[in-house]
C-alpha cells in the first residue's frame, strides 16, 4: 500500500510529495525543496523511515516544481521522469527563476520521457501516467487505480485550475484535459494538486466554477 507524505516547500508554497510502500522504496513527485532547511527536512524524513529513493517524477517543469531536482538527484543518484515536451521549459528554468528572485542550480536533464503509455514503479507499487496538457505542453497526471488517487500537478486545484497565461498554456486544452482525462478516472478519486489542499474528482465536477459552466 502506498503512503503519501506531503511537504510544502519554497516561496510558491508548492506541494512536494514523497510516496513509499512497505518495501521501503520511494519516489518523489515535484521536489520543490529550495532552502537548506527544506532539504534537511526531506532528508531527515527519508533517513528516519529507512527509505530508498528510486526516482524523481515531475508533473511538469515549471521552476517551482523542479527546484530540488538537482539536489535530490545528486544526493540519491536517481533518474528524472518527465515529459520531454517540457524540455524547453526546463532548459530556461534558471532564467525564469531569476525573474522571481530565485537562484536555481542548473537542473538535470530528463532521463526518462513519460507519456500516457508509461507506468512508474517503485517497490511493490506503480503509478500510471495521463497526458494532461494545458498548463504546459508536457503536463502529466499520475494515478493509482487500487487506492484511487491522482496527482494533478498544476492542472486541477481545489476550486480552481492552473494558469494558462504562461508560455505553452492553453485554456481550452486544460479544460479538455480535466474533463476528458482526469474526470473520467471516477468521482471517488482523491486529487493531490501541485498547490493547496486535496479534493475529489466528484466534488470538483459539481463545485469548481471552471467545470460547471
């Protein structure tokens, strides 16, 4: 069974998720650890729980979601899973960080390209991948059918959706991704978003103002 540990990191209050199961293997989704105390908090949790990191997974490559990629990869020698459709965003992340006053270490390249045919495994567990563009061209969702949860990145939030006014964003595309990909998983799926608290697909379908008009 997968355990989900949430950390809220960096000035953007980004959700970093550490997933592990009874095997002790773990993956990190969107490592946003920026300050030294954030990296230490994450490192201490991994050590205290005797976990073995086996991968970094990025739902997309915006700077707030990849701030910890370089540190985590160097520390644990693990591959980076992400969509290469976001490679151009990753390549300009240092410059983008500078616009927000963020000093970013050059992030590692994407080791393993993922799309809707991909399955990410760790220990006795796995996550399937959904292509859900709209916030960026390479946005992906990560879901588990047994425990019925999905990591939506910055596509779907509790009561809102991701921005589409940034380069590569597309409003019609993000709505299509939500309605025809995420929402078809099922009303009882828990949504773990890139920012803010969790929700459920069914709740968002009837209360999210972007989905009810």
